């Protein structure tokens, strides 16, 4: 298994993985990866025998100066999605993807990383906790 930069020919496998394992409210499309074109280092894939088994996608986020000041941050990135094929979980792939991504973000001068984690993604939440992410808000809804 190896971690490498995304290549354009990976898009179909990445979109298929995203739609198989993510919990977005609608299907993921190639257009959802548009921010990667402005920050290609933020899209990494985990590959096993030329088959993509996981990926992580982050982009540099525009944040108003007053918010940066409040957060005591100078440059912010948003992790949009982390996916690992269920048959490859518990092998450290998610951690390896995040470790490499965080290293890249540090090299880019990012000092604050944001992400959203669905409540049903319990394994992901445990990984984020281990890596030092803190819960800052709850995203809530109510059916009427």
C-alpha cells in the first residue's frame, strides 16, 4: 500500500469510493473536486496494487481577517472528505493519509485545519480524536 498524489485518471475511482462510503446528502461528482485544481497537493490517494482503496481531500479556505484573528490563525485548510474502503479499514490507511496531508498543510503554512465528521462515522471520529482534533460545534437538524 502506498500514499501518493492524486492524478487526473484517478477521478472515477475516487468518485466511486466517495459515493460508496461517504455520508453526504447527495452523490459526489467530479465537480465536487474542483477546489483540488487550485490546491492539488490537498488530494492524496492510498493505492494497493494499482487500485485506489482510500483518499483524503482538503483545500485552502478563504477566511476573513477578523475570524483569523479570533482563531489566532493565519492560514486555514478544510478537510472535505476522508474515505477508506471498508475492506481495507483497521490497517492504518486513514491515519497514513491524514498524517501525510497534515505534513503538506504545515509545509503550506496552514496553522488551522477544519473538518466535519458525521455522527455515524464513529471510526473516523476516533481517528480525529487521536490526532488532536477538537469538537467545536454540533451540526444539528430536526425533521418536522
